[in-house]
């Protein structure tokens, strides 16, 4: 029984083990199936790996090719780098060359500017030398012409007074008188052109000078010209000769009016350029000047006017007048846009004190000349010292007519010899320019021998030398040639009343 139970238990146990074995077999079968699957997956994986190996081989080949390409590109880049280095060196060289060329260009530009400036200075120097040479020539010609005109004018004025009015002789001498006066005006223009210094200087208000000129222009210019004044209220004074400046300004105004034949505006301006300068501007809106005419504008005797319409001395006289005032002249002109003439003068403060008056000044223009009636008690003994035979002859006639006694001398030496022989005149008329001692060296000796006798210093060229000489001695009066009999009368009356 017991054994049967044991056997039953063992049977049960074997049944359990058989089931377990069956389960184990099933598990094994399952595991076998899993292994088969894994084997398939491994096969697939191996295939994939093989494919990937092939791909890697391809990629390796591509990489080799790419490396070769990169190596080639590296070589190319190396070549380009070398080319770039060479190009940079070339650029650096070109930059150096450009720098050299720029420096050479700057140097050449400076040299051209210097040459241009030097050329301008040389042109100004040549112009100045030309003007100075022509001035000396004009001064010499004017002096000789004044001697000729002095003889003609003196005698003509005497015979106009002597001959009865209305007679043929009176008319003839009157014509000669007027012709000589006209010649005197031309000679004064030559002297103004030749003048390097001024015969007289005084403080001048250029506003007043221009206002006086404007009043004259208003009565002489045609109604088509509009005259305008633009004057600075605080204009500095200058030192100058009012007569010379008036003549210069009027010349410019006449030229401006001629440049506006139909209509236009003439403007006169003044202004202080700075503390040391005063400017006067004469402006017109006329036809202007082309460059070739402008370049010759101040040349003596150059004119664009027709025959008989101008002498060509106008602007050259303006130039010399401005220069005699230590000033500057500038002319700007364009065709169709008018002309502006700018004159710069040193202000009064930069000039020092005015020159002292050199004896009695010549009679002012328009001043009334007294015509005395002579009697025996008015008669004077007059010593005339002049090397020109025509002057001595004309003075002889004039002084005889006036009732004076005349003693003639052809030189300073001859006059001194007469005085040393105890001859004492009442008045001496001394020529400035003579051979030998001349007036310059004769005057001091005359003053020593005749300390109280009035001396009239007659000259055809009133320059600074004559002014200084007359101012250096007392009772010495300048008498410009040519002079009329009436002007000589006035000087003799003044000497008599001294």
C-alpha cells in the first residue's frame, strides 16, 4: 500500500517531470526558433555590414579622390598665394611709384607756381621799368616843351593885352594864346604821367573829393547815365594832392561813361580796407574790356578810341598818380559785365606828418589873378637867369611892357658874377634846369649873396626836388612853366609887397 502510494507519488512526479520536459522541449524549440531568427538577423546584419563595407570602400575611394582634389586645390592655393604675394609686391611697388610720381607732381606743381609767380613779378618789374623809363622820357620832353610854350604863351598873353580888341592882330595873338594854353594842358598830362612824387601833400577826405567830382559829372554827363555814391561814413584820411587825384578820378569816370554809350550806372565807392588802407572803387556796367585790351590798359599811348578821340595817357596817368601816392591800382573787367577800378591808398596814420609847405604854392585853378596898374614907383629891377634864348627874349618883352628893368643872365655862373660885381636886383627869376651849376646849386649861393631878395624858382617840371629846394629857403616861390603875363604879374606884385 505504502509502496503503491510511493509508486503513485513517483508516477505523479514523473508526470510532472514529463510536462516539465515537454515545456523544456518547447522552450528549446522556441529558443531554436529564436536562434534561427537571430541567425537570419545576423545574416542580414552581415549583409548590411558587407553593404556598408562596400559603401565605406566607395567612400574611401571618394575620400581618396577628395583628398587628391584637396591636395590639388592646396597646390592651386599655394600657387595663388604665391601669385598673391607677387601681386602684393607689385602693388607695393606701384604704390611706391605712385608716391614718387605724386611727390614729383607736387614738386612740379610748386615749381610751376613759383615760375608763374616769378613770371608775374618779372612782368610787373618790366612794366614798372617801362613806365619809369617812359616817365623819364616824358618828363624831359615836357620840360623842353614847357620852355617853348612859356615863350609863346608869355608873348601871346602880352600882345593880347597890348593890341586893341577887335583888330586882326588881337585875334591872331588870342588864337596863339589859346593854342599855347591847350599845349600846356597836354604837357601837364605828360608831367602827371612822369611824376614819381607829388608837388604838394595835405590831409584829404576822399569822400569830399569824390562828392566834388560827382557835382561836376552831374552837369556834364548825359541823362542816360545814372550816377551813384556809396561812401563810407568813417573813411580814414590820406595824404595826397587833391588836384592830381581829381584828375585821375575824372579820367576813370570819363572812360566809364564812354563804355556805356546807351545807358548804364556809374558808381563811386569808398571803404576802409583795414586800419592802414583806404580804397576808392570806380565801377560801371558797360561793355567791358577783353583780356588782350585789359593787359595793355595802363600802357602809355595805348587807346582803343579813334583818331582824335584820345591820347592813350588817361589810365597810364591814373597809374602813375596812384603810385605817386604810394598806392596800388587794380583793374577787373569782363566783356559785357563792366569794369571795376580799385585804388588803394595808405591811410593818414601810416604816412607820418604832412610835408611842410614849400614856400608859396602856385595859384589854384580858377583863382582870380589881380592885374595891377604899374607906375614908376612900382618898377622893379628883375634878374632873369635862364639858359633858353626864347625864354630870355619873351621875358624881356613882357617885363618891358610891364615897366620893369630886366637884367639877363644865361647861367647861374653869369648871374653870380653880376651879383659879385655889386649888382642888387629887387627880384630874381631863376630857371631850375640849366647846364653848369643849374638852379639847384645856384639858389643857395644867391640866398647867401641876397639874403632878403625874393626869388621866383621857374621850372617846367614841378617835382619833389623842386618842392624841397624851394622849401629849404625863405622867400622862394615856385612858378610853373608855361605861365601867362597875368600870372607873372601876380608873382611880381607878391614879391614887391614882401
